């Protein structure tokens, strides 16, 4: 079974508007019914849908469309290449609505209770609040401390489980390094070297 193109309805709109392919060819390519393609051509279906160019998206070539346009019995064949999608989430700051902003101190409290090895700066970076706020929550001097309720930030969608695991691994490496440095210092002090 062949794959359907990305955004089949929008692709069908573009093919109807920009090619001389038959309704049957477009319907088979987009995995839609031929009557839907007829409706698109008549302006009754897909009103307001902007056409999506399958050539620009790499799903079709101009040669493929030309070959099928000249032979109405020839089906359109989708280019089946794996496309690598890069994750740029960590570079984009996510907007947090006003209604969820109170969840940030609650999440910081949860992290302090459940993962005390994290530094204040790590918690601040994960949750998206200032280091001073995290410190004041840790010291119980936060202005609204008594009304805070510890809430799991991953469950609330402030950051991913992957981000939390990475921060915890970094904290564990830091603690291990500090322990080794302390042992070296103790050995140096005992030997006097």
C-alpha cells in the first residue's frame, strides 16, 4: 500500500489548481474519494484550504506530474524518502500562559522536595523562574510560600522527562566530582604534600 502525501486535502487543492491531472489520479494519489476531488474543483469542498505544493515538500517531482498528465492511466508515485526532522525545542523559549505561571513556583517546590541534588540554577533553568525565587522557596522565605502546592512539572508540561533526566545526570556527575575532589584534598592534607 502506498503512502498518502502530507496534508492530502491541501495537496489535492494544489494539484487541482495547478495541474491537468484527472480527478481519479489526484484522488488515488491523495487517498481521497474522486467525488471529493470533483467537489474541490467545483469549489464546494475544501473552502478556505490553501493548496500545499507537493513539489516543494519533496513528495513529487515536476517530471512525475508531467508524465501522469500525458497518460491518464498512469498513477502519480510519491517520492518515498525518509526526511530527518531536527528538534530545535531547546532553542525556543515556550510561552507559558498567565493561568499556568503560578505552576512554576509549585514545580520548583516539587523539584526541591523530590530531587534535592539539583542546584538552584538547574531548577531555575528547568522551570523558567529566577534563581533567587528558587533560593527563597528552598529557604521557605518565598513571598507566597504557604500557599504553594508541590506539583510535578513534567506532568504539567513545563519541560520533558528527558530534560529532567539530563539535569539529574548532570547533578550526579557534579556530586561525584566534588566527592573525588574532597577525597584528593583529604589525602593531600594527611600526607602534607
